[in-house]
């Protein structure tokens, strides 16, 4: 490392201590990714269902979905995380740290993805649904075979930034001591006092992972793009 | 039970306070090719869309092969049939739309296969064979694996017709299928429809192509302000219109 031993605005950089704990950071990163993956997978199902509810003309379907999205989107995720982990057990809803965080992030992603999906659904011409009806498909078959696949293609660019944003939100799990990347970094920081080095390395891991996620999403986008 | 293919009785349809169909009666036999003409807003497209329940209607009845479409009367109360039953009834008719409405994420063959597999429950191989057969019939051999975005408007519309006809409907509904096409592409689509008519396919066509309506149909219906203004064989209708309104309409249309 070029910076090792160099003085940097009065601070002597020394990465050795951080490198010794690097595998801890990697384990933390793996858990971060696992948390994000689980939460987004559940959130995508919630979001898709909610999106169809949001565009429903039936108020009994649309309103509860709208309320869910409004409440979640207007509450800081840290508050939601703390609420689920500390407040819900008081009324008998007790979950482990990891389960509790995945539950919260899934609900949170559900609301954000619902908005992404809703926009995608609105951009699909109504004539396609009618064409599906005209050949005798049911509404459900139309949703699964026509509307959802097209919507997904429409929203890929904004889906990509939402997914990256949700991945970064896993850092909030540190607040309830889930040993993900940020939590591990803080532990190393406290144990080694190498403040700058620790957070530089942790940040680089986040940046690196997000770039990979973005590249993956672009590859999916290219793969699914329709020839014309 | 009558042996009419299609029977429409006193059909009423409104959007809110605006009544667009004010009591339409029409019967049609197997093999009939009927063109529906009239100025825009006269209710011709709405009538077509009621037949496959893309539009709900408030009064009257529509039957295909004697089965009542869309609604049933239970204990004196008129009720919309169950969604599944309506979906099944919709498959009795095929429809081609002004805007083609092909599924853009599926190849031409896939567009045709979807209904065959999901509604008719054919295997993938059977569906593919039928799709190829019908694409061939509409002159699109070799285009089966093209996506809609790679096809011209006329080709897309022919895929859409193949998609509808492959389902083996009792009756084909054509809703201004050439209106969105560039003039030089109109003919290829009309030729396909004409060939289907000659094969004995029963069809109802809403069209602005007066020359085509004259040539292909055995009956013409002139819609006027939500009612059937006049109907008869094309020769009489176009050459000796009885009503002032039809004469007026023909004068402003492309027939001449």
C-alpha cells in the first residue's frame, strides 16, 4: 500500500491493522449482500403485488396499498429498524436480529419497489391487455405473461438504482448489532483506532460492490432489450 | 334456440350519461361477411367491442351459437358472468385491432402460440406448428422468429390476424385494422382478410375502406347515431342508398 507510513495532514496512515482483519470485513460484506438479497427478493414480491393494487380502480384494494406505501416511504428506515427490533417484541412479535432486519428491509423495499413497478405498469398500453382478453386469457394470465415481463423491462434502469440504494441501506443493520460490513468496520475501528484506514477500506468495499451490482443490472438490461 | 351464429337484440350501451348504442338488432349466419360503416362516433367500434365483452353493456343481449355472452339472468336479475366464463366466451371470437397490439416482448410465433398454450392448452410443439401454419397463411413464412419491433406495420397486423385466427374462433372481429397503416401497406392486410373470407370465415368488419367493404362483404350495416341506419347488400347500399344520411356519408367517404 503506497500510503503506508506516509503522513497525511498530520496523520500517519497504517493499513496493516485493517488488513489483518480484512477477512472480517469480507464476512461482513457477504452478510450485507445476503441481507439485501433476501430483503429485496421478498420486497419484490410485495412490491409487485402492491403495484397492481395501486393501479386498481377499486378503492378497497387501492387505498390500503397506498397507505402502506405512504407510511413506509415517510418513515426513516433507521426508525423502522429500531421499531421492529425493540418495539414489536413488546407486543409479542419477537424476531432474531437478522430476521428482524430482513423483515424491515423487505417491507421497506416493498414500498419503494411498488412505486417503481407502478410507474412501469402505467407505461404499458392498455391495448395489450385487451389483446390478451380477446384471445381468451384471464386477467391473471395477462399479468404474468404480458404485463409483468414488459413492466420489468421498462423499469430496469430505475430498478437498478433502487436495488443499489437498498443494498447500501443494509449498513443500518449495524444499529441493532447485525455483524454486516458497517458493524464489522466499526468493531475494527474501535479495536485498532485506525479510524481513517478502516472507513476508507469499508467505503471502497461498498463502492466496489455497488459498481458490480450496477454492471450486472446493465448486463440484464442488455440481455432483455428487444431487437428492433 | 336459433341457428344464427350471432344474434344481437336491442343492445344498449352508455358511458355515464352518454348513450352510444341505442337499441341495435343484428343477426348473422355462419359464413357471413358483414361490414359496418358509419361516421366516427356512430357506435360501430363500440358494438364490435360489446360482442367480445371488451365493453360492458347495460341492456339487450348478444348470443353466439345460442349462448348468451357476458351476462346471465338469475332470479330476474341481470348479472355479469364469472370472469372465467367470460374469458372462455371471448375465445369464441377473434379480434384484430387498429393498433395491432402485438405483445412486443414475444416473437411473431410466440404471439400466436400464447393463446394456444394458455387457453387451448396445446403443447409447445403443437402450438408452434399451428403458429407456423398460420403465419405462413398470412404470408409471413420466415418471419416467425422476428419481434414485432422488427416488422412493418402491415406485417405486424398480419401477425395479429394470425394470432386471432389460430385460436379457431367462430367469428372474427376486425376493428379498423387498416386505419393505422401507411397507405402502401393497406393492401397486403386487406388481401389476407379477403382470403379468409373466401375460406368461409364469418366476420364482422368495422372499416373505412369503402371499396373493400363493397368487394368483400355480403352485407353492409350503416351505423348512425347509435342505431342501425340502414342495412342491405353492398350493391344496393352503395349505389342506391335509401336514407339521406347514408347518401351523405358515402359522398364524403372514399367510395366513389
